[in-house]
C-alpha cells in the first residue's frame, strides 16, 4: 500500500523550508558585526591607496 501524504502539511513544510533558506541568506548578509564590516572596509581602502601610490602618472615631464 502507498504511503499517504497530507498535502496541506506538505505545502506548509515546503513554505517553512523556503523561509528558513531566506533567513539563512539574511543572516549572512545582515549578521556581520559592525566592527568586522569596518575592518574589511578599512583594509580595502588601504589596499586601494597602496595600489594608487605605485601607479605612474603620465603627466610627469
């Protein structure tokens, strides 16, 4: 005999799984502490400044 499935419960389980997946993505996106975000931004700015400092300018005569 086949296993009986309650469609209402299956639909609710599917919706719950999708919400949990979206919540995980939001935790990753918005869950970073401010200190870590600021540190990453400062490191990126420092690397850009270091790169810009090594560039040769065409305007030198």
